[in-house]
């Protein structure tokens, strides 16, 4: 029995050694054919922004005045103009791919607002979205192809639909819906869904409208001094790259 096992091992050993030699030669060939490991010069550059703030479309590029404040996570697309002293706050989207959107001098569009415009207005009025000077747009508002004349306040969570018009020194209360083609005359307070006339504004209330826009402009200055075009997430990315021994 022992002699038979020895004979079997001697006959099986050459075949197993040949198999090992063939496997090692294949592994060597595969290693030679594999591309070299990437160097630091071959690495894709890191982009810390996470999203594009300014999106040009065709010949149209958003325009932002040098002293206007646009928060880092705001999206401006195509035919959007933000004038001097104006501010657009966190999370807002201004989409001017179909028509123009303008934010006038010392006006402000607060958090999570959505502004866009249609090709044309069913009422025959201008289809672009126009916000003139000293206007305050409350947070979470939706504006589409409407016109807001100087020194007005639009309360938060309001909706202004196609062709609507808010004339000078007027206020639309929070949560109101201004239907297509409706007009708020000068010096009036409107509210409701759909929005209706409530009363005339007092002289003191009218004087307070531009003061609110100026107060938000003053607050904007402190945010503007701390503004960074990129977020601080790059600090965490660099920590991770160091931990993984990735060249910076």
C-alpha cells in the first residue's frame, strides 16, 4: 500500500508543478499587461461646489451686480439679472430659460422662492417676471410671469400667477394667491386665496415698505462679508484624502 501511494505521488507531482508554472506565467503576463497605477498628475481635480450656481443656456448668461448678494446654494439659469444691492437668499431658484427675470435695486428674494417665466402670457401682459426696486419677496413664494412695481411686499408662501400685476406701494399678505391677470392697485392691501381687496394702506404703512427692504439690505452686508464661492465641505474632503493616503 505504501509503495502504491509513493508511486501515485511521483506520477501526480510533475503534472501539478506544470499547472503551477502555467498559472504563474499567466499571472505575470496579466501583471505586465495591466496599466500602471495612476499618478497624482492623472487624478481628476476635485470640485467642492456640489452644484452649479450660475447656469448659462445658449447665448444667455445670468448677470449679477458686483454688490448684489446671491447665496451659494441659489440657482440662476439663463436670462436672470440681479441688480445692485439686491439679494437672493438660500435655496431659491430663478429659472429664466423661457423668458427674462429681473430683481431690481435693493430688492430681496428670500429663502426657498421659485421664480420662472412663460413664453407668453394668456392675458396679453408681459410674460417676463419683473421685480422692481425696494421689493420684498417673502420666503417660499412662487412667482411666474408677473410684474411687481417699486416698493411692495409679497408675504411668504404667496403665489403670483401669469400676467398678475402688483402696483407701487402695495402689500400682498402671506399665503395669498393672485390669479392670472389680476391687478393690485396702488396703496392697497390684498389677502386670501384667491386674493381680494382688504383695505387701503395708511401713510405710515406705505413709508415702512422701503424701510423693510433697506433693513434686509443692511443684513445682507454681514452675509456678503462672509460669502465664499465654495462651501467648507472641502475641509472634510481633504481630511478623508489624508486618511486614505491620497495625494492632495
